[in-house]
């Protein structure tokens, strides 16, 4: 196992990074620039801002976002498992049942704590 196995990934990263730099640079060089007084105001809507620039957000928004990301990432593991399901046999099935059981326990815990309630 040498570094040659990682060469295609390195080439892909280099090409995609270069393409991103070229796209952002081209937009910066050739994009229209027509600054006006209203465009340089905060929020670019021409309205004068009022109140503080930062507002306190209820923790519920963050909890829902974190739980969504957590359960979404866990569900992503189903695809590779489904692809190699036949090769894994009964051991793979038992491991996935344990994984789903842990996922369900976490979901029930979040539900009982009221983390999924939207008020």
C-alpha cells in the first residue's frame, strides 16, 4: 500500500481547489462593481438598522439543528450497509440491528426531553 493509491484523490483535490480559485477570481475580476450609498448600507436593503446587531436566539433552534444533523449523519450509514448487505451475512445484520437500536434509544430520549417540540 503506497502513496500511489492516494494519487487520484490528491489530483481531484488539486483540480477542484484550482477550479474554485479560478471561479472566485474570475467573478471578482470580471464581475460588475457599481457601489452606491444604499448598497453599502448594512443589510443592503436601504433600511436603517435598528437595535443591536446580534440577537439572542432560543436554544431550541440549535437543538433541532444539532439533532437533525446527528440523525441525518447516522442515517447516511444505511447506504453503505445496504450495498454490501449480502457480503456481511448475519453478523452484519446483527450489527445494524444494534446500531438502529442505539439510534432509536437516542431518538426516544430526545423526544421525551422535549427536544423535538416546536413552540
